[in-house]
């Protein structure tokens, strides 16, 4: 669940989402991202550092420039983990053991409000 929360926080910033999407199109250096996003170098570099920390980026040197690209395998792994989190039965998730037990007790009650 911690990975899910970290991934959602990562996607909570519109600039990072734009950078991810742009880098899915093609690899880019910081100056290209600055130009496309109309942002300054420190801002773009800060977002790239965060994406790199979460292993979503790989980088390579080309002369004076560092070219960044999305690690599509890592992105797919995170996206699949997000989908699994919402699709898997609640009982299969150890972190929801208490909630699952309370839900079962709730469903067993007869005095609960009933849908019509």
C-alpha cells in the first residue's frame, strides 16, 4: 500500500504528470523540457530528481547534455500495481485485515439499512 500512496503522490503534481507524458513521447534533455513547459531549470530538475528517485526515469549523457527518458517497464509495473490494488479482493490484502473483518460483521447484521 505504501508504494501505491507514493505513486499517487508522484502523480498528484500536474507538472510531473506532464513530464511523464512528454517523456513517453521521446527522450528529452532539461532544456527541451524547460522550453515545452515554460519552466525554469531548477523547477524541471527538481521534478526530474523526484521521478528518478521513484525509478521512473533513466538518463544518459550525450555530449554536454543529459537526456532523460521514461522507464516504461517501471511505469507499467506501478500502473499495474495501482490497478491490482483496486481489483484484488479486499481479503487478499493483509493491510486491510481489520477492515475486512468489520465489513464481514457489518454484512451479517440484520438491522442494517437495506437497499430497495
